[in-house]
C-alpha cells in the first residue's frame, strides 16, 4: 500500500466516526424536552395574606430567578392572558423570560402551577407582614 492509500483509509475512518458522532448528538439534541420539578420550601414569618399578594404581583417574579427578565400568565396554547384576568391558581401556565446576556441569549421557560392554596380570608388581614 502506498502512503496516499493509507491516508485515504485513515481519513475515511475518521470522517465516518465524526459523522456517526454528529448524527448521535443531533438525535439527542432533537429529543423530547424534560420536565424539571423544583420544590423549595421557604419558611417565612410573613402573613399568608402578604405572601399571597407578593405571589400575585407578577412583575416581582423575575427577580426571584437568575437572569429572569419578564413573567406573564398564558393559557395552555401559550397565548397571553390580559393583566386584568391574571390571578395565580392551580393549573395556571406562566411564561418566564430568561435573558442570560451571554452565550445562550434570550429564551422562555413555561411554568405549570401544580399546586397553589390561597390563604383563608380573615378580618385582620392588612396585607402587612406580621409574626405569628
């Protein structure tokens, strides 16, 4: 065998390996999205009414997430719900805008509220945090 034939065989082998690896990476990247569940209990001395008001004020939500830029409530098809009709409840879909300002740029994450129990209404609920 001449050197050129050996080079062609080696080049062909590496090209085949590279193509197979590329197809594998593409198939993994094109696969289904994954559901991520975050459960984070946070003890608080604030009243349930105050916390409910904070959760229902969507402009504050992006500050609670790294690189969060915007949060809107959407229906199951991704259409934004008017602000006058937005009230947090179980089964709601929320679209959280993320702006990394780096390599990945801007993207949206859709959140599903799996469980939300609003506080019981009481006569002494002033909306201000009280220690209980």
